[in-house]
C-alpha cells in the first residue's frame, strides 16, 4: 500500500524527440552526460522540485528504458511515475502526457527533457506562481545580445532588447486552461505558452536559469558535460590501482566487463570471475583507503557468490559514499585474446558507468601471444580510480 499522498501538481517531461540536430545516433533523451542520460539528469532535477505526478513522454520503443531511468531518478517518489509514448511532434507528445494526468492534478508543468540541468528551484518558482493565481507562467532569461530585425542578409530594423526575453521550461499552467487550449488548438505552436496565449490567456513570467539551457547541438552536450563534471565536490583527490586475474574454465557463459558473452568460454571464480569488475572494485577501495575486495566481498559473503559486476559496483559505490568519497572516474584495461571487445566496448562502458554512477572507460589489448593471457589461459585486468572527498 502506498502512503504517498496524491499530488495536485504534475510535471510532464517530454522526451520523445529524436535529437536530429544532436546527431548522436540515439533518441536525445537517452544520450549520456557524464555517467547518466539526459533524461536521468532532467528527472533527478524534477524529483528535487515540488511533490508531483511525473509523466515521462518517451520515444516509441524506448518506454522500458524511460521507466527504468525514471524509477532510478525518483528514489522514494517512484510511485509518482507514469510513462507514456510520445508523438511525431512536440505538441502531440505533450497531448499524450496530458491524457495520462491523474484526477486530482490541478497544476501542470510541461518540461523539455533536453533542458536536463534545470535546477529544482525553477520548478518550485513556476509551480508557486500558478498556485498563487497565474493561469500560465514561463521562466525567462533576459537576452544579452543586441538584436536586429533582418530580411535575408540585410538589417531592416532594431529590436528593443528590454521588450524581449528568452523562454525556457518548465512552463506552468492551470490544468483546465492547458487542457482547453490543447483541445481547441488547430495549429502547431513553438511552445505551450504560445498555444495557451492563442487561446486568449495572459502569460506571466518568473526568472529562468542559465543552467536550464536546451541541449540541442553537440556543443550544448559538451557544455552540459562540463557542468556535470564540475559539480563533483572539490578537495584533494586520491588515486588507487587494482588488478585481477581469472582463468577460463568456469560454467555457463562468459561474464566480463559487466556483459554476458554467449558462446564464449566462462571464467572461473567465487562470483562470475569478471576480472574487469573486480579490478575496478580494488582500485576504488584502495583509493578510498577501505582495504581490498577480500575485505568486503570475500568468500565468507555468500550473497556475492555468482554475483555480476552490477552488484559489486553498486555496493562499492555505496561503501565509498558512506566513507565520504565520490568517484571521479575509473579506467580499466583488460588483457585477453577473446572475446573481441571493440564491438561491445561502448556497451560495457555504459553498463559499468550506470552501476557505479560515475564514468568508467574500458580498453582491451592482447599480449602478442606472450604469457598466460597470450596462451589464452585466462584474462588479466588493471584499473585506476580517482576519488574525491565529499566534505
Ligand atoms: N519532443 C518530444 N516529441 C517530439 C519532439 C520533441 O517529446 N516529437 C521533446 C524532445 O524530446 C525535447 C523537447 O521536446 O525534450 C524539445 O525538443 P527538441 O529540443 O527540438 O528535441 P528533438 O526534437 O529531439 O531534437 P531535434 O529537433 O534536433 O530533432
Ligand atoms: Mg525538435
């Protein structure tokens, strides 16, 4: 039984766009910024705002991934998550979100997942303005550039900068106002405020935030990545190193670097023999001065028998966090003849980064036929980790 009260606010997070201008080869919301997806960052900020039903409008075919991201970002608010499938245009995606609102909702905020780093305070401001009597509210920033009206390549006039502002999201509305405006809309509008204005309503403004910029191009993605990396707390960093070796000869399929490799010979070990994961754990524990893998995951711990990288890395991240350390990044290199890593390297990095909650990079090499890895007896992995004090 849920004890969460039914909220009167809903946030519709539109994330169904394809991200043509970003050109990352995946729906924009699922593209990574640091260790998390754009959608995860956006939702973490949404859940930092006022208690609300959160309707995630996902790209068709990616609803499951969106639900996983949403539940992970929601923490103890996971009961408030709804996922629906988006449409061909942003407007139809918002309409799909509107159709999923719970009965008690009175205030609706519509937010672009692409504005992933929008701080929770902006959600608070927008919701408070609607709760205080506005029918419609947009967060805005002053425009700093001098503006010109142009026709082709010729300036035709000046635009008074004090008369314009740059609109962001989340945009907030009284539910009845937004629903009615969507029902009567017969054209495509550039944002929800324009659609509601066309239905005859006054639009109020609150202060936006520089961090609420929309990730549109690869340069925007780099800007977001720099901001996310810069939010790691300052203090003297520490490094640690970890190595691990496992022999081939286990049962079942190979597990290595957090991935299952069907048809490849398995490694032997108390857990799944994932030398890459174990080297990462040792590097992290040594950097934080917390002993080594045997201290925390030894054979005396039956719950880690047969466990995969995911369980090891989540537990290690928790141990470090309890001890006051954030993970900066980890890099690991594996020596082995097989499997061939290149086709799944990015996948391995994603799985390991997701489990750890920090960037993990993976490289693979062979040893020119020399030594035990060269003979194909087993694999060896070496990891280096950087950790930063939380306080
Ligand atoms: N959006 C959506 N459904 C669509 C189109 C866009 O939910 N059919 C969402 C996007 O996911 C994004 C927001 O609307 O969070 C703003 O759109 P935009 O930044 O233009 O994203 P994309 O449409 O994905 O990008 P592009 O225009 O470059 O393809
Ligand atoms: Mg678009």
